[in-house]
């Protein structure tokens, strides 16, 4: 009986094994077909897909754009007499404006890639990582609004 099973399953792989953290399918190196979770997973167990929904990618692009807008508005506020509170970004600004923008966007993009890859992971209750991405988007929107208010106060 075990011979028949071993002949039938000749793929040489156990599909029940977990996926590695950095998988070629998740990073877009290998194309896959999975667009949704295969099964209902218990809380905290990541469910990975090969193709991501358009709203996740659009949210990530919007966050990256708002991050760039935040960098530009920060530089305008600093030119008007403001002060950078984040010491790491203050060091980068003193060194080079280009380095400040590049590092800010690179850190944001890396964080967004990890959030998109793990978007199905449940954090607490029914809150998943993709909910966190929308909270970050709302936070960036509020930050941009605050910076625009500061810029109008500087001009007046």
C-alpha cells in the first residue's frame, strides 16, 4: 500500500510544509497563480498569495507618494524656519537633502513591500496587516494636512 502512495505522489515535495519568509513567489521572481488564501487559517498564521489585489498595490503607491510629498513639505517647512524633530532624519538632512529623500523613500518602500507580502496575517481579532496599511495611509493624509497648515502659518 505504501508503494502505491509513493508512486502516486511522485512530485517529491510535501505541499503541507510552510513557506519560507522570503519566497520567490512572494517577491515576484516566480509567477504564481494563487490570488486568495487556500484554506481558512488559524489566527496569526500567514496566508500568502502570488498575485496581489489592486487595492493593496494602489494603497502602497499612495503611501509612497505621500511619503515623498512629506519629504518635500518638510524641506519647505525647514526653509521657513522649522525644526526637524526626528534626529535620524535631521542628521540625513544636514548631510545631504538628496540622501534624506533617498533614505526616507527607501525605508518606506521596504516597509511597504513587507506589509504587502504579509497582508493576510491576522494581528488581533479580525484586524489584518492590510488594515494597518490603510491606517498608515490615513495617518500620512493627516500628516500632509498638518504640514500644509504649518506652511500657511509660515507664509502669513
